[in-house]
C-alpha cells in the first residue's frame, strides 16, 4: 500500500493514545471494529486509510517499539525509531503482562 507519511503516523498515534482506544485494544484480539473507528477518525484529519492499513501500521509500530525498547533495556542504545517517545508514552506503562487494571484510579 501507499507509504505512511509522518503526519499520518502522528495522527494514528494521537488516536491510539486515546485512553478509550487503548483499553479497547488491550481487551481484545478481534479488533477490526476498533480499527474501523480509528480509520474513521483519521478521515476527519483528511487521511484516507482503511482499517486493515491502520491495524498493520499499529502492529508494525508496536513491534518496532518493542524491539527498540528491549535493545535499550539490554544496554544497546544504538537502536532507535522515529516515534519512540510518543509510543513510550502509550506503551511504556503497560508491560507485556499488561499492567493491572486496578491502577487507573
């Protein structure tokens, strides 16, 4: 598909950083419906992406983030990525074992 621009990725991350979206994504594997919402919100920014593209980009970003994060944790700081800080703000708090749902008070 068409390459994602920096603005498109920023918009995707902005939507993804919505607590509501995050909770929905954490709670499910069958997330087509959620990514349809994400795609609809992107359209409001004038970004034309379907839910599959959004989901693929989300997965790729998440994967890239995790590999950079684990490289940093092991002391290899040479690895980095463009949106690391933005993603760290979203993903940094929830570990692999998913942060307990009780700490959102």
